């Protein structure tokens, strides 16, 4: 009888452990202290520093974070080391992550985007290279790093179909379109859209894959695109109340978008956009102050804002390192107001959450 009770208790605790491990949570990178931290969105608390000093050199700087669709692996870019690091986060918020490996990509690794099937991660450059690295996640090796002369990419986004890839070119004022072959991980250049006088530092595609917003670091205008079965069209610009953008994220249902601007005067502001159809984006007129104040320049492509898995709160990290703060602002999207913050053990930059299955 005692053995049966013991077995039942073991099974019960095992099931509880699995349930906890399956709860969605967030990961962010502390750029200057070479560590990551977890976020528990249910309690709005963070873990201690994790993997500190093991994610490349301190001087290289951690920038972006991307999480595989199954929520088991986080990938972190180290800019100066030209590397990405693979981290096992399958144990959930309460289990210490383990370093799985690293890959050198051959240029300053900054922005990353994972394909919808979780097979590849695409990396773009934070310097002046015109390459896009494609890395096999399971095998942790570079599938290819094609060079596209005259087609520079400092940010990357992949549509939900896994075939359409958009990149930003800050210097030339362009958004580039590529097609991606998920069978062999190859990229082919399709077209370039000139969006001057804007200078895009980031680009984001909606959950339904039909709208893209490019975030401009200059001025008040941001380019908007429609996507229809791989056909990308430049619709025009959406004009916002505050200038100098860095990141954008769509709501889960795709009807809203939230854009982080960080002008010198207003500092960190979240602009709320309405999305009413493919490529149909308008300013709602709502701007949300995020405090404490953050820096006024921009990182290339790094996703420094993220919505929690329930779609209720927006987490706002630092759009840049200079003037960065340790605090990540938490915005309640039901009232469009900051209600809390979490404390990083460094300067938080890239941030991402695991997802809830529908």
C-alpha cells in the first residue's frame, strides 16, 4: 500500500512539474551584463540573472532574443562576437536554463527571426555587411550566408506562410522582399521598395501575414505594406504624433499595432495603431508614456517590446544602450497606461514571450 501511495505521489508531482514547465513566460537579454532573465507574466516578476558570463564576451553585447514556436529554445545574439547562442528553456520559469551551443555567423549579429516551422533562424547584420545568415536550429550550423550586393539588411521579419521575408535597409531608405525556401533554407531576392525620406530600422508582419509595418528612426511617418499570397505592395505611410521609432508589435488578433518611439524630447512613447484590413493602418490618436525615460537612438531590428501571452500587457525594454535603464515598463493594454515595471540586472534590450496554443 505504501508503495502505491508513493507511486501516486510521484506521478502527481511529476504532472504538476510538467504543468508548471508548460506555462508561458518571457525571456529578455541584459546587453551589458551578459545574462538573460525570465519573466513570469502571471505575477509580473523576474528571475535572477541566468547564464551570466557564458553567452560570449561581455564587450560583444547581447541584443536580440527569439524563441522557437514550441517554446523550448531561446536564441540570443551577441553583436560584437558575431555569434548566436542556443539556450534550452524547456523547463519553464522555475528551472534554470542550459546553454545548448553557439554558432558564428560571420558578421555583427543583431536582429533575428525564426521561421514558423521552427527549423531555421535568419540573422541580419548590425554593421555594413549585405549578408543574411540562415542557421539550422536543431543542428546548430550555418545553412547559408548569401551575399546580396547592393541589398543591405539591418532587420528581418518572416511572414506566417514561411515564404515571404522582408528586411529593412536604413541607409538606403528601403524595404527589401525575399522569398524563402523552407526545404533547403535558401533565399532569393525579389524586389526593393524605396521609402525615403523614412529610414527603417525595423519591420514587423501581422499575425495573418497580410500587413507589414516598417519602423522609421526619422520623422513621424512609417511605411506600411500589404501582402497577398506573396505579393507585397507599398500602401503608403502612417503618420504618428511622435517621431523616431524603433520597434513594433501586433496584437494577437492583428487589429492593433503598438510602435515604440523614442524622440529626444518625449523619450519613450507607445503609439497605438488601428489595423482594419490588409495594409490598412491608421493612427488611433492614443500615445502611452513609458517610464522611466530610455535612450534616444535605435538598435537595428532588435525587438525591444513584446506583448505577454494573454495579450493583456505590453513590456517595453530599451530601444538603445546609451541612456538605457534597468527597468522594463509594463503597459496595461486595456486602459493604455503604464501600471508596473520589472527590474533587469543590466540594460534589457531584446525581449520575447513563449506562446499559448490556440
